């Protein structure tokens, strides 16, 4: 349904000669991806607001999507499955965050291990992305830089104190990205 709406909007751009026929599919893909990402982010922010964790939720989204956009990793077969999966993973993370609260050092240790996994793998070139070799190299480089920066922020917040839930949510975002990378590698969901 969402794709049909996007196709109608892009067809309108095509009819009014804002884009060419050659650009049609690319515009559909980009616009659909942006709308889908927006819906996921709004849904997760809504849940974060309802449970009273808007700042930790925002930190999770920033850390997760900054990495995920560059690391790739396991993908479900359709947007709706991906939407449900991402929201369910967030709900799971929000639920276990209360169990982890007060044990940030253990979480930070796990996030460091996950960061090492991300630095080692760097990127999984999913068939939907089908990036060129140079793009994959650049994505790996960026994912490594981002995970190092995210870990440094976590260390700094831990040193400052008083931001435990932000640390928990951010650390879990790194761990989740590493897990999705490993799953994609294990099941062979990658263009070599």
C-alpha cells in the first residue's frame, strides 16, 4: 500500500517532468526508504515517550541508525516485517534496559566486544544494497569510525555519571548492530 502511494507521487513528478523515466525507480526506492525510516523512528519515539524514556530512546535511535546505515546486516524480506521486527526489538531493549540498569560496566564491556565485532566485519553488503567495492570499503571505514565515537561517548557519559539509561540504550544499540551483522554473515545474506 505504501509503495503504491509512493509510486503515484513519483509518477506525478514524472508526468510534470520534474524527473526523467530513467530516474523513476531510483526516486521510488529513495522516497519509499525515507518514508519507511520516518515511520519506524516516529513509532519508536512514541513508545519511548509513553514509557518515559524519550532521551534514552533518542540516543538508541541515533546510535543504532548511524551504525546500521553503514554496517548493513540482517534484513527481513519486506518492509512490514522489518517494521514489526525493529519495533519489537526496541520494545525488547526497553524491557531489558531496566534489568541492565545499575550494571553499566558489564554492558559497556559487552558493547566494547560488539564494537570489536563491528570493527572486524565493518559491513555486510546486503543484496538490496548491492554496493560497489569502493562503496563497501568506505562504509566499512565509516562504521569503524562511528562505533569508536559511540563507544567514546559511552565512556565519557559513564565517567560523568548520571546518564545510566542513555548508556544502557546506546550500548544496546551497538550490541544489536553487531548481532545483526553476525546473523547476516552466518546465514550468507551478503553479496560477495
